[in-house]
């Protein structure tokens, strides 16, 4: 599921895609997918593509948070949480550093 999200984000040219294995350091998710988009339009395209690809695989989100204009969208698929950021918001929240004890499985820059 996490790899499908990474592939979908990559298909929409997401920036700095990171897949973290959080199983050892997080009690609420096994994997985080973190990526960025250059514009609100691209962030929406990434969000839509991830939702579409996982829905085709029979996987529906438990919930989602954020808005495109806020610069941070979160899609919660249970074991996998996807974070889609605008570049400024990603730099501000620094989830990559916050979860630095998690193992990085994939990094596409």
C-alpha cells in the first residue's frame, strides 16, 4: 500500500518523496509517505492520484485532514499515513527530522 502511494506521487511529479518505516517508533502507523508539490494544483493532483490508485486496489482512507490552500494534506489509510506538503509547509513542520529515528525505505528527490 505504501509503495503504491509512492508510485502514485511519483507519477504526478511529487518532489522529495520519502517512505519511512515507522513501525519501531510510532504507535499509530507503520509507514509514512511524505512528499511535496510546487503548487496547489500539483498538490491536488498528487492527492487525487494516490486516492484513485489505492481505491482501485480496494483500499479506502479512514479519513483525511487539511486543505489544499493550507499547504498540508494528510490521508490516513490506517497503517499508512500520507503527508502531501507545499514546500514552505514541509520545511516548517520538518516531519522528516521529527521522525528521523524511523528507517528510510525510499527517497526520490
